[in-house]
């Protein structure tokens, strides 16, 4: 039963997280799209109007935590890729067994790292936006790379 619930939650997050990352960027670049009623919580307690902003901010907080965790995983693999490629360089030169999928994954991570570094030199805000999209769509990116 727990596996079924976990699979449903995972499938739901796989659809919701890319949409949430797009929404984060939309609200960041166009804050006028965020409803003004969610800006400040009303002073009344117990009314239905005061519960809606709390529910929205709770959902935003939960999704932001998942997006931040996904961003940490993406950052780890991007920053670890040069270390991995340097460590495996000796195996690539001399004959030996090398996992091609693993090598392709870390080579793609290194290419993404170099790309993000180049974009960050030109426009740091654009690089951060691309990283947020990558963190939101990480599961899709990893499936394409592998």
C-alpha cells in the first residue's frame, strides 16, 4: 500500500514540479500576476477568507522545499561531474571496462555546468532562471540524458 501511495505522489510531483518552477519564474519576472489577496494575511481569524492565503502559502512552502531539494541534487551532480570525469580519465585512455551510460550522464552534466557557467558570465539572472527550470524538470532531463 505504501508503494502505491509513493508511486502516486511521485507521478503527481513529476507533473506538478515543472509547472511550479515555471510559475516561480513567472511570478519572479511578472509579480503583478500574483493575486494581491495572497500578499498579506488578513487580521481576521476564523473566517474563510483568512484560511485561503494560509493554504496557498503552505502549498507554496511545500513545493518550494521540493524544488530546493531537487536543486540541491542537480547542483551536486553538476559540480561532481568534473571530479568524476577526471577520476575516470585514466580508464578512458587505457583499455578497461567503463559504464557508457554513467559516462554519458556525467559528460552531459559537465556540458550543462559549462553552459550554465558561460550564461552566468553574460547574465546571472538568466543562469539562475535556467537552473530553476533544470531543478524543476530534473527528472525529465535525467531521463533524456540516460
